[in-house]
C-alpha cells in the first residue's frame, strides 16, 4: 500500500504518558498511522500494548499528550467519544459477541442503534460481511455454537458493518486454538490488502511480515522501536528488540 506522506495521519499519538496511580504505564509514546497503513505493535506481556491501543479510541484516558483520529482530538474532554468509537473498529482478544443474540442480530444491532440504519439495510450489510468472512451459513446460530475462530471472524464482520475509518486489533488470535489462528489472520490479511488502516497488537510475525508497513516494539511503556517492516526484522535498532525477536521467531 502506498501512502501519501503529505496527508495528515489517520491516527496520531503525540507524547502520550499515562499512569495507573503512581505506576507509569505509558512513557512519552509518539507514533502515527497513515491512511491505508498497517502498523503492528509487539512487545512483552505487561509492556503497555493494550493500554496504548485503547487510548486511541479513548477507552483508556491519558494524563499527558495528544491523540488525534482523523483529525478529531480524542484527548479533548469535549470530544464525543461515543461518536468517535462508532467509526473506529475494535477487535479484542476475547470475541465480545452478545451471547444471547443470534449471529445475524449481533451484526445488525449496532448498525440500527448507532448508525440508525433500518433493519433491512442493516441485515443486508451484515449478511454480506458474514459471507465475506465465510460464515453466511451460521447466521441463525448463537455465538456459543461457533468455534473461537468463527466467533472472532464474526467480531471482525461486526466491526466492519459500521464502515470504520480504521481498525484496532488487540491480540485477536492469542486466545484461539492454533488451528483457528490462520482463518482469522487470513481475514485480516485481506482487509489489509484492501487498504484498511490498521493498528494491530499481535505476536504473529508472519502476519507482520506479510502486510505490515511498520512494526512498533513496546517495552516498559516505551516505544523502543518504530521501523519500516523490513528494517525491523533485518536490522532492529534496539538491543531489546533483537532480544525479543530472538525469543519469538
Ligand atoms: P500488555 O497489553 O502489553 O500486556 P497492558 O497494557 O495490559 O500490557 O498493561 C501494562 C501494565 O499496566 C501492566 O503492568 C498491567 O499490570 C498494568 N495495568 C493494566 N491495566 C491496569 C489497571 N486498570 N490498573 C492498574 N494497572 C494496570
Ligand atoms: Mg494486552
């Protein structure tokens, strides 16, 4: 994906610091994601990756710094975060589908409630996306009747039904059985290749090698490396990154 260097970033994180009480979880983090870019975030457990990605749609407030999404200042208390979140797709580790609703209803609900689409339009869109992730036949089932990989694909379809301007993923495959990881990654690869702007916390380095434009390495709440993919894998700058890669590759 070629990106326009002159265009304002879709996601802009500037000098962000955050504390939980006296514990500093994010230390002066700055990075940006341009339109159409795929940025992978990796780093050891507890390093602040989830916290960082959740700051992007205001799920985690920060004490210092500025975050802009498509020019909207997430860190401004006057910003309507509900409205912002309606077009920032988020997929978590645990597929948070509504267990008491059919897959079809899971796909339709937010479109009707938040985007005020009528049922017919929302159903059409939801089913088209379900088809796209290869699960059209499961529409009338309930989440509990689907495998973890299938549920996560539904979660992605549900996020896409909102016509997101960008997508945030927080370890979307780390709770899945190994044989289901690829079916979810395949959907994400396709999305990336279609030009979706994505920020993805993952340790799936095969995914990163295939579609990432840049890879960010976080440790101890600091962005220690933020490099174009090839540079990240071939010549990681920081010793900590080298050490991390030597353990997971
Ligand atoms: P990662 O996603 O990289 O594993 P997290 O962002 O989840 O890391 O957490 C970073 C650090 O912040 C961890 O040390 C974690 O224990 C701590 N932490 C996360 N959430 C909270 C919270 N709500 N209150 C206090 N500490 C937290
Ligand atoms: Mg995490």
